[in-house]
C-alpha cells in the first residue's frame, strides 16, 4: 500500500516534475508476467527514478547496508526500503550471492518485475563495468526475458558522495527484451552464464553510450581508493 502511495501520490509525481525524465522504449516493458529489468547503476537516484516512471511495480535487490545503518537515520532508511518492497542483499561471499538469486527467483515466480544492477554496485566514475553472472542464472532458471535499461545523466545529477541531486533532466532508456531460452538448463555452466551476462552488458552499453571497463566495479573502486590513499601518505624524510 505504501509503495503505491509513494509512487502515485508523493514521490513519483515529484520526481517526474523536478527531473522531467525523457522516457524511451517504455513499450518494451511487458504489461504482465515475470521479467528482469537489468540496468547500469550510476547514482543513488536510480533507485527512485526508474520505478517512478514504470506503470508496473518493480522490486529491486538492494544492498544490505541500506537496511543495517545505525541510529534513527538508519532505522528510517531501512523502514523506507522495506516499505517499497526492496529486498536486502548481503554482497559478501559466494553463499550471499546464492541467497540473492533465491530471493530474485521468488519475485519472478510471482510473475513480477525484478530490477537488478548486474555491475553489483554503483559506478564510481561513470563508466560501465563487467557484469556479475547472477542475472544470467536467474534469467535462464526462471525462463524470463531480460529488458536492458540505461540511466543517462544520473551520474551528473548525483555522483557518489553527493547527498542532494542537481535539478537536471535525465533520460531513461529501455531496449528490446533479450530472450535466452536457447540456454535453458545451462545455468550451471560457467561459459553459458558468462555469455548471457556479457550479452546483457553489451545491450546496456549500446543504450547508455558509456565507456566499458572489462573489470568488476568493486575491484576497480577498491584499487582506486588504495591508490588515492597511497598518494596521501606523508613522504619519509631522506
């Protein structure tokens, strides 16, 4: 109930009024039935802008940190994400990935839309990074189409670290559904799920026009942070 109040009465109209998103390819979202919407992830704003313009409800796999923050702010954030039907995902370890897949398949089994960011985390520099294979496992196992989605301009309005977004128009672009029925029964084959994931990322790339990096975003982000830390270390006197 609270989800629909936010979507149609409070947050949805406000976001459409302020950011005036250009919507392209909305006809590719099915009117009913299960499907995965797989998109790039450039900004915290992505969580709200895409659901605001879709006619159907969409459930995202959200990082567990949104549900475990300390203090009053943390509790309010957790309550908000729970109320809009988002599912917390622990991103540490292999078993955590399996738990996320089970949760995602549960959404698809109900005939609903599942939103996922295959990169696994927000891009720290606006580039598109290598996709994780969980999206492929779910698509093959559930036998559902994958609709690629590109958020364009959200990095500029709210890059990582910026709490209040700029008021600037953004574009939300959906591509034609991708059918992976030819991979049925191969969700345990590494080559198959890598091929499916790469096809999804290539479709997102074609919609977004981003520079592609064949490396996982979390690894690249950690390496960048380590390099930045090294530069800030005081030099030893000679």
